C-alpha cells in the first residue's frame, strides 16, 4: 500500500518513519532544494528554521510531558534530539545541523521511503495522503487547499531570533547561570543596569523594521518580534524575555534586566539570543543588539527575520484524529494543521501515521484522550472556535485536577497523562491486531 506524505519537516519525517516501519511504501515529497522557502537554508529534511530548542524536559511542564508521550511511540525526532543535544539547562536543545543531517540519513536508509524533491501543487483526495507542509506551505498548494476546503485566506506572521558567533561575545561582562540555579548553568546572561536598559529600550522601539507586503499583519503571540513586544511597554520585556529574577551575577548584583544566550551548536561556536525574534532591518539588528552588555562587538551568523506562516482553520476541516472531515483519505499534520511548536508538530505526525495505518486496515481510528497533552491539543484545534489561532501544548487546555493541591497539580497532570498514553498504546496495538 502506497502513502503520500507532502512535506519533509518534523511532522512529515515522523509520519514517514512510523509508516515505513510498518512496511508501507512511502512517497515523501519535499520541494527543497528545487524550490526554497523564505526561511530554510539547506536541502536537509527536518531543518529547524527558528529556535534550536525543543523546550523543557520536565514532567511538570506540558511540553516535557508531550515529549515523554511521544517517546512511548518510538519517536524518531526524540531519538535524534537526544543524540544531538547541546547544553540548555532543563530544556532539550540540539545542534541543528547535526540534527537535520541525522534525520535525513535515517529517513534515506529506509528502502521503502522514496524521496521526491518536487513541489506538490494539487491534492488528490482519492490517494492516502498526509499533508505536512508546515507554516511555509507554497502558495500553489495553499491555494489548492483553499479550493478543496472552501477557506478564506489563512496566515499569521512568525519571526526568528538571531544567531551570533561565540567569539564575538565579551566574556568579561556575561556569565553562565540558569535561573534560580535550576539544572546546569548552560545559559550565558547579559546583565543590564536600569540606565543601560532604558537606552536599549528607547533605541529598540524606534528601530526600523523590514516592511511587509500585507496590509494587516497578524502576529502569533508565542513568537512575537521583540520590537513589537517592546512597543507594548517596557514591562512587557522586563516580565518576559528580559526577566532578571533568579539571575544574580557572580558578584551578587541583581540586574535590572537580562538577555540570555543559548548554545546553538555542539562546538559552542554559536549562540541564539533567547526570545529575540525580530523583523528589524539587518543593520538595525547590529546597531540595537550591540547595546546589549557583552555584545558590543557582536557578529551575526544569522540575522533574525520574519516570514509568513500558513495554517488551516482546523475546527472546520479536521477531526481530532487529524483526518479531514470531507476527504477520509486525507490527513493534516504539523504546524499547517494548527498546532504550534516543534514538539507539537512531530507529535501530530505520529498521530496522523497511527490513524492512517488504522484507516488502511479498516479499523476504528483513535482519538487520543484529553488527559494526554497531545489529546488535549488535538481536541482544542478541532473543536469549534469563532476566531481560531494555532495552539501550543499547555496545561490550560487539559481537564483540570482541582481536587489536587496546587503545588502538586503539574506533577499530577504528568502522571495522569503518561498512564493514559500507555492505555492508548495498548489500544492501538489491539486494534491493529498485534
């Protein structure tokens, strides 16, 4: 049986890996390098175009629980991430080049996965298909999806943070520390006095942005450009990406604000400016970010930039199984489906693969319970909403445990989710006859 997967990102590679392991013939379409996107730099599969972080690994964090859920289903992305990780405190971050190289190598090692580097412009609803083209779906395919499902325009703008060279950092001014000394001291911290922050803030809010072609720019709140955030007021930064609490300097000084730098590669040659997604002109990034203490002579390996991200109106199109309501053989996965984030994307790829397998076998599809993080997320994106926006994994969308003490509640969410995901795994094996 042949299955078409469109898109070689996190969700597409995860789905291809699972279906190939089950013996299906997988045709994986990835238009790069024949046709590049505004954000991708390479021809590798599963390229990480934004951060190199897969967020927290704590089982008291929704994203950490989600990763543990997907490890129950032998996640390819988690395997590779653990092999290519770089220090990031309590978070899981990877060397993005080694990571994409390893994913590409594994996918290419399957004899029953055929990779075709061509743009897909039209969907055949009679073919078993998983659409996982991500937030940078080509215009031609996006238009075809609109025609198939009768959608209006759908998009928001997403931004990337700059990556800087480690040897351009002034180490006399910065220091390694994790917030409240939790985990290893893997973050470099750039401390501000009040006066330094005020100078930086005033230059940031008046810095020149790259103009966008659209009349109205919709920005996703979880990946908002630092300059847009700053225009909401200085406290937006001081209680957000520049929060100083728990980050005293080695001399005991309490900074007024802090910018954190996270290692971006195994060799420690590059660092990511954490939370500094931006759409400033390149010259303005150099000018303004050089005002950060320790970055006076900063050199950029990659400037931050903004790009247009597409997503479907999932409540109108999808069941919580990720199967489309209109065309039973067509599934969506990844950020195009309305989930937001790396981990959320590859998790949806696993779910799409599981349910595609069950569909082909003539079995009832699995709706993951909302007590799991992935189940709550897929229920959220498929439930009716008047103004749908993509969603990250978070505790606000899971059924509450109000009877549990507030201090113990996050731990209880994790224990409940992992118990439920084991039940889902057993039920999946039962349905497919194993």
